[in-house]
C-alpha cells in the first residue's frame, strides 16, 4: 500500500515539472534573470590566487588576472584591520592606491600601518558588471615580512673608512660592524640612521685592511635581518705620505731651534759690521794724565826741537 502511494506521488511530481519546463511564462522568467543580475551582482569571474609578497616592509598584494578578450578589467582592493574588525562593525576600507587599479597587483604598504592581522579582498569590474569578492585565505601580518641585508658601498677617503647604505625607509636602522683584519681583532658596532649619505666609521692606519658588514633592524616588528657579506678595503702605498709628514714634523722642530740661533748670530754680525770696536795700539794709548803733558818743561821742548833740526841738516846739505 505504501509503495503504491509513493509511486503516485512520483508520477504527480514528474507531471508538474514537465508542465513548468514547457510553460512559456517560465521560459520568459528564466531569460529575464540575467538582466536582473547584471547590476551589482557577480557576473565576471572573481580574481583568484590572492597572495601577499612582503620584503623589507614593502607589501604587494597580487592575484590572477580576469581576462575578457578586448576589454580592460579594473580591480578594487579593500582591507580590514583589527580595529575595523573589532570596533567598527567589520567595515572594509578601500585601498589608498588601488581603488581602482588596472594591473593584477597592489602596493598596500601605506595601508598596513600596524603589526596586527589584516584581511584583504579584491573584486573585478567591467562597466556595470562586477565580480564577487575574493578574500585572502589567511590574514596578513607585517611581522612576517622578509628582511634582507642592505646594499652597502665601502670606500676609503684618504685614511678614513667610509660606508654608504641603501635607503630602505624611515623604519629601518642599520647596525654596522667593522674591524681591522688581523688575528683576534676587536669588532666595533655603530648604529647608523642616516640613509643614502656617506658615514665615517674610523681613521685607518697605513698598510692595514679593514672589513665591514651590516644588518638592518626594524623596531616596529622587533626583528633583524641577517648580516651582509663582509667587504674589506686596504690602505696601500700610503706609508710615503706618513714618512713625509714625520719628516716635515722633525724639520719644523729643527727649524724652531735653528731659527733663534741664526737670528742671534746675524745680529752679532751686523753689530760688528756697522759699529766695530776699535782697539788702539799701545803706543797710542794715553798712560799719563793730560796735566802732566801740559806741564812739560820748556827746556825739554827746545831740546826736542834742536834734536829735530839737527837730524834734518844732512838732508839740506844733500839738496
């Protein structure tokens, strides 16, 4: 009895379905459904394979493009952080740079401002046609970014060890380790915050080699990158200028000693050349007082005169 009743119900259902499928009204209604779904309902296929590639705090959301021959597809990207999810009724915020965008990629670095999980979603549009939203499978947190050693340039400026570092952004600090290449050398570490500007590390000694390596530190996520490969420079052929400098130093010191002596000697020469000291012979020196010479007796004077005249007589007789 039960089987007969079930058979009758099955036959009745089949008849009803056949009448529905053959009804012109149903065919008209089915043809009208796509027209009703074009505006605001998923017509385009949704973007697939959403992923985030993050290196050195630069975050790029990518997806597989939606292809419609002869048409340009635009994409809209939205994000939802922890604050929007917990305190703002799960609202979604359009991306700063990718609402809309043509390419199948979006730089979301400026949108990710906190170290919390972020939900991300993308949809495609073509005119009035819109795809469904595709959501990133796992929320993205910027603390998962891959940190790589920065590009550095190690040079020497005379005796100065100089390093220039890649500019990775304001969130990065650089820990620079440098040492003299020798056994048991002490490693020095310097924190550098300036980016793209040459930084002086140390004054090098002639003939010595110095090595440098560096890694980054991001305070916002509390992580370091690995150290870079060490780069070394050596001061070669600089011993001669040092010897010249030492020679100049000693020469200057000697000059400080010689110059005063030379000035003193020159002064003495000029003194004896311009104002010489005359030494009289003993015969011209006055040993008696002038009073004695004046009081010479008259007889002595006459005797001297007679003696002088007598000595002149032979000369006169010869004339």
